C-alpha cells in the first residue's frame, strides 16, 4: 500500500531481536519506503534493522546505562514521541507496548496503532517490573500520573488494531477503546526454508528426525529435555520453571536415577544472572541462537513450556511448526494459539504444584500429544500465516485512508 506523501512506522525502541521485530520486518515489506522512528537504536543488539531508514530521538544520545534502563529512562518517555514531526507523512503506523502511540499527528495524517499490549508496567502488575520495593514506593505517585497521561494519549490513534483477543480485551478495559484483532505474521514459507536447510533429509527419514545437531547442544544430545524460549524478565516467570525442575532433579536423585529430565532455557535479559544462580545442574542456558539452531531444539524437545501470561506468544507457533507440544499457562495469548489435546496442554495457576501436575499429565499422554502436534501443529500455524496478516493489514489501511475523516482534536 503506497501513501501519496509517505509512511512512518514508529516503535518504542529498536534494540533486540524477537517476535515483535519480526512484525517490524513484515511491515517494512508492506511499506518498503517507510521511515522508522524510535526512541533509540542499538545497532549491535538489532543488527537485523541495518537496512531500515531509522530516525531516533534525543534519548539515543543519552549514556547507554540511562537509555537501556527501564527505570532510568522512564522520565523521558512521556516526551520522546511527542517530539517527532510527522507533517511529511499521510500515514503513521505505531507499533507499541509502551509510548509510541503518543505521537501527535495533524489533520490529514492517519494514525494506525498496532497494539502489542497496554503498557504493562503501568496497568498490569507494575510491581513485577520494579524489583526494588523501595524504588517502587518512591516512583508510584509518578507512575499514577503517567497512567493518566497514557490513557489520554491512547485516544490519539484514529484506529487501534490489537495483536490478540487478549490484548483487545485489555485495550477495552484500560483504554476504553474497541479494537480489531489482526494476529502477528508467522512466515510459514520462511520456516519451511529453515527446516529444509537445517534438516535436508528429515522428511525422507520421517517424523522430523534431526540429522545434524549443533555442537552447542552436545551436552543434552542424549538427554530428555523440556524447553523455554523467552526473554529473561521478571514478568516472564522463568524462575517458576527453574524451581520446578530443581525439585524434579532432587526427586530423581533421591530415587537414584542418574538421568533426570533436563531443561534448556533460550534467551537473555535483566534476570539472566539471577536465574543462572538459582538453576541446578540439569538446567542449561543459551542465548542468541540462529533460527536453524532453534529448529534443532524444538525438534528434539519433549515440549515447550510457557509459564507467563503472553500477549500473543510467537514462540508457541515456532514450536508447533516443528512438531513440539506446548505446555502453557491457561491465560493470555497462548489460549488463542495452542489447541488443548492437539498441540499442547494448559496449567491453571502459576504455581509449582500446578505446573508439576501439568508435567505429570503430559508424561502420562506424551506419545499422543507429541503425535498429535506433529500432525496438527503445522496445520494450526497456517491460521497465522504472513499472507493473512498482509491481507488484513492492507485492508485496514485502505479503510482508514479512504474514509472522509473529520478534523481531529489533538489530546
């Protein structure tokens, strides 16, 4: 879809690689001439963005420890996106879980917000994001002020699209706005290329058996393992999974079983050192893996564990594509991407007891679930294919740009 004047895509910060960044790349294909606006750009952490035309704010010039720290950078974000000038564009697409939706546009410029979630550290258990209770008590009055401001600026977009029904419900609850759901794109063709490149003879051998296995994973090559793929942040609840597998290892040792079930954790984040410190010897950490290496892990894992309430849960689609079942907390985006009994199972509460019971249920029927996931997983992810995303996104853009909009009153 081409705009007469131009398109701007706005994202909170471009500093890493993950599910949201795949969305940004998909948008760059829809709008190949678009300019990207962001608070700051980490060229090393976000090497994938090197070919994008990126414009940054004054935050990009601040010392690294300030702009990378969510607490130290917090005071700046109510000003960052309002400082950008979008007069040269007739379409602005904000992609945000934070404050990118606060951009100010003039009459004649349409603003579409692709909402990842209402700002988590304002609306959804903010205490989980500020581990120091003393600091949280100090800044709580400021957080309440920013919440009020966030509610006001959430009225600025002409239209909001949510990435899941979970997020659409939050949007209605916190921002008092209805939103259409367009699921993020899962590039089925790309993942097929990854699969065939890494496992060229997998189909010939049957059941997706891995023929070559990265030397990185030799330590678990002959072990049964479960998998976590996630950023290592407090709200992701990775400590819950670690505590469960520490307990399982202890029980196995007491029963004199030499080879207890292992856990592989893929990802990085602010909690990495803390999580490694509490992890037992049956738990292994990896970071910055290629998609081919991830494919190796998914293909051999017993199941992917998702202990957090996800906004959408892109990794659950990756797992299902490779025939890996998903054991997920029964709340949030996973309830929209995982089919109970066919591609995984759920646990009801974020407690050790609930997750252990889910693992026991999985062990009792693992053959059936794994067989079902190999059959239904690749079929299920087709519902989220990139072609569907492109079609629905373009339809939405066409609708809002052809409407005879009344002049907007800026908040």
